[in-house]
C-alpha cells in the first residue's frame, strides 16, 4: 500500500467521507528555485519526535500555550491511532521535515456535514518566508475539497497581524463568533475519554 494510505502504524488511513477519492502519495512535489526537492505527504509514526519539536517551537511563540513534549506526543498519537479523528501532513524538503499541518475532523450542525478544525500549521524557523506555509495550507484546502468537507476553521493569535494576513490571502475571513474555552482537569488524567 502506498505510504500516503497508511497511518503511523501501517494501517490504512481510510477516507472519512469518500473512499473512492484518495489523494496521491504526494499531491505536491516540485523542485524549487534552489533545487530542493519538496514533497507534502501524510506524516508517519517515525515522524512523531520531529513533529513534537515543531509543535514545541510553535507553542513557544503563542501566548495561550506552553511547549510540553509529552502532551504534544500524546496528542499526535491520538490522531495517528484513529484516522477518522484527523490527519497530519508534513512538508519535506530534501527528505527533512520543515513544516506540518494538523487537521481535525468534526461535524457542524450549521453546515450539515463534516468540517475541519485546522489545529496547527508550523514551519521550522530556518525555513520560513519560502512559501512552504502556503504550500501546506493549499494542500490542506485541496484535501478538504476532495474529501467533501464543508468548512475549515482555525484560531490565530490576536496580535499576530502577519498570521491573520497570511490566512486572509488564502480566502479565510474573520468570524463574528468569539472563541471561548474552559480548561478541565480530568478525574483520570492518564486515560482516554470515556463516552
């Protein structure tokens, strides 16, 4: 089975919405102006350590979050173990991960179907301002269209005008809704959610 159709444990990443419309292994693969080979593809389990480092880099820049490698690894594993929860795509430049995008799947009663929460988009500091963030975001938007998702929602830091402008260039707009959160201390913090 091609790498793109496997999750981190070698299991098939079944389609959430339409089994017959899979993305190819690398929907985006080019040689850029500096002769670097760039590929966007699903992350695999062997990528977890690098992905948690990227998330640590992102969370060190955000006011609401703090890096915590153990939590980041646990969160990534929860996505990897159940493909219907979401997808993590990586951008590799000359076989090294330089960026990632994390998409979580849910249902909107307002839209009447499946929607995506864009949880994380991060490019390694040494590789920013080269268009890699746009390439990852465009890949995610294409993925959403091909899988028949109806909306992508994201949160961005209020003071980050550059980040807001980036997403607006890609068609995102500000919602009239205000995000609110309640942090919950679970009764059994080391166990999964028990529905």
